[in-house]
């Protein structure tokens, strides 16, 4: 009795999340909290989403290539071990299987390092190579187990009767071990199609696979569309693995192939639904930009005008951007570094000089944002957005008006505080509260700031630089450190939200468009930069994202509500309290270390 109950609970524990996911994929309501009736709409929507389709296509290309290479290699290897006795056989066999137990994150890091040092550009090739590397061992184990009982004398008999080695292989050996090879192939396919960790390291641009696409969509909120895609992926992998199991059990090829065919058909079905014309060989501009920094409609305008495709990848911190570029071969054509990161990238020769003659719309920019210390003469960068870091709070929940960073350390708000997941901004707040500059480099002072942040941690509900404004809107937190544009949007949704720049001062940021030194589409990149500086486009970008526009020709085109929004364009006296973050050189390492201590400490 007890045992039955325990097993029930265990199964529920294992499968409840999946059941919820599948159920929600059929939920008419967008909100996961309420059931709005049955619908297949989310499946239709997912099947007509070009980003999902192209990532699925990429995943299928990778999985097929990986399957062929890994199965052939694993079969050859397994046969070799089966046939020949040689010294160190046990050791060598062990070495092949180690990747099945090695931590995936280690495999991922080492592949990335290897590719970077070999100068390989990240893309399809690197994904396929890595997938082969980690699936090969699984395939080897499966084939080897199955051919253990394979009788060598059959091959000898065939040879004796005059068959050459090739004929013997195809007429005798292969048919005998085929079930094992099929089982291995299906396993490899299933492993490859849903891999995230390794792929995220070695993907580069233009080769986004389905799992990467799903994750990047989740970052901007879980939509039922994702539930639908995940359900399809889940069903397809389950069918493939079931087929692999049947092959391994030695069921007839027909029985075993059936679920496999169903699984593959499921993965192919979106293309049938979407009809022809989704594939294309257009030119692609690879844009790496902050999340919440450009609207799809703006991208669509550029694509239509130039007949190109813009592939957008998102990040949420300068450190993530720098890491990606420093790893090399990222393949982006345009990036959007903040002030101090422009300085770092120039020093490391990771940017290429801009051709000002291809950027006539630069004349629309407010000269106050040009020729700044991080890039004199704007040789490498042009301002795209500027903005502020501040605190937004819900005045129905936070009684006293907030005017200081100390509010984020106030025990009354325990569990209701959100901080940016950003070393420079979090330390910036702590340093300002101590009356010091957020560009301080004194180790003693920084350690004190770390202790402040550790103390604050008991009150912090979340560190979040992605959708901090949503967390505030949902009521999960009452006060949040964050960037002005997303807060300005949230304030339009909830008039009880207030945005303040603390009296101790805060960050002014200027985020810039720049072209990495290894960018391939130099000309198109310039066209894009110039496009964003057209008055109408700059106005659209500012109106939709609510970060502050450095484009003075766009200001008259902005709706009054945006022009007068104090969170978007702060008054002069507030501006005086702001300063830019600067590149701190060697001290950056110290910030990294202390920030890790804050995040991992208690
Ligand atoms: C957009 C973040 C604003 C950029 N999500 C801060 N430099």
C-alpha cells in the first residue's frame, strides 16, 4: 500500500511538469494561470513563426549530419574492437565512452577553446563536429553491446565462398548488426536534436538550433507557442527513443521503424503546414543587441527595404557581450556596447573603424552625445540609445517616497527587492550609497561594497537584468533597480509605479552601434546603422522601446507622452547627478571576483 503510494508520488513528481506543459499548449488563454478552453492555435502560430521554422530546419540539418557521421564511425569502431585483440584494448575502449559521463559543460568549454584556437568560425560545422564528439560514445556503447554475440565465423564462411571484404560486409555483417546500428542512429538523432549546453557554446550566428531558439524566446516570457514547440519536440524524441528501444530489443524492422517514421514526420510537419517559400538564400545581417532594444517592426522595415534577413540575438550585460566577442569568431555584423565597453573593445582591436561617408544621418544626432571620451571622433561607434539606472517602485506598497539607494537596503522590504544582475550596476549602487564614485578602484572600498551587497542579499528576491520591469508589474517585488526605458513602459501599464534617480547619483549610459572587426557584411552593417539614424526610424525606436534617443531630428516626431515622460527624458537637475561608467582596466577582474562572491555567498 505504502509502496504503491510512494511509486505514484514518484511518477507524479517525474511527469507533472510535462503534463502541465502539454496541457498548457492547448490552452486558449495566454495566461498559464487560467484555462480558457481547448485550441490548436498555438501550434499553428508556432508553425508560421519564421524564427522557429528556420531554427527547426537548422536542428534537422545538424541532427541528420551528426547521425550519419557518428553512426558510421561508432559502427566501424565497435567492429574493430570486436574483431581484433590488441594491447590496451580495455583502456582504449574506456576512453571512447568517457564523454557519456563527462560533465557537458566541460565538453562545451573545451570544444569552444579548441575551435577558437584552430581559428574555426562558429556555425554549422562547429555544431556538427561537437555533436559528433559527444554522441559518438553513446552510439559506440549501443552498437558494441549488440554485436557482442555476433558470430565471426559467418564472415569467414562468406569469404571462403569467394565473397570479397566489401561484399561480405554488405551481405553478411551489416544485415546482422543493422538493428544495433539503427538503434544507435536514432539515439544519436534524439540526443542531437535537443542538445542545449554544448550547442549554446559553439553555435555562433546564423546557426541557431531549436533548443537555442526556445531558450531565447523564454527569456522574453513563456508564451503558449513555446509550450507547443516543446510538446512537439518532446513527442518526436520520445518516438525516436522508443524506436531505438524496439530495434535494440530485436523487434522486426517494420515494427521498430514505425515510431521512428512518426517522430521524423512530426518534426517535418511544420514545413508542410507552412508551405513552400520559407527557405531562402537571402543575405543575412547578424545583429547582437540588448533585449528590449529594438522592435520587430523596425527590423521588418529594414529587411523589406534591403531584401535581406536580419538575424537578431540578445544579451543583457556588457560582460556577456565582451565575453562573446573575446572568445572570437562570433560572426556578428553589428553589436551595441555601452560607453565603457566601447573603450574595452577598441583597446582589444575588436572593432573596425566606421566609414563616416556611409553614415550621412549622423548629422541628426545631438552633438552632446558625440565625441565622448570612450571613442573620440566616433571613429568606431555611434550612439543608439542613452538612458539612466534608477529605482522603480510601487507607491501603493512602498509607503514613504523613495529618494535614496538606501531604500534597497531597507529591512521593511525584505524579499521585495530586485537588483540588476550586473556587477557594475550593483556595485555602483552600493558605492554611491557610500558617497563614492561607481568607478572606484580601491580594493578596500570595493570589499566594503561587497559586504554591503552580501548584507542586502537577505532582502533581494531576484537579480535580473532581462525583464525586471515585468517582475515589478507582477507584484513579486515592490522596488527594483533597473534601466529607464523598460520602467517607462511599465509605468504606462501601471500608473502607480514611480521611477526615481537616487539623490546620491547614478549611472548615465550611452549604448552605441559598432561593427566587430571580424564582421562579414561591412556594407550592410553601415546601411543598418544609417537606417537607425533616420528621423522617422529613430523616433519609432524611441517610441516603441522608451529608452532615450540621442537623435535630435527624431524628437519633434515623438508623441508628446514620450517627449514629456520624465523617465525617458529626465530633467536637467537629474542629469547632473549622473556619470558614465568607465573602463577600470585591471580592476575589472576584482569586480568579477567580488561579484561572484556576492552571487554565490550567503
Ligand atoms: C536594455 C538594457 C539597457 C541597457 N534591456 C543598459 N546599458
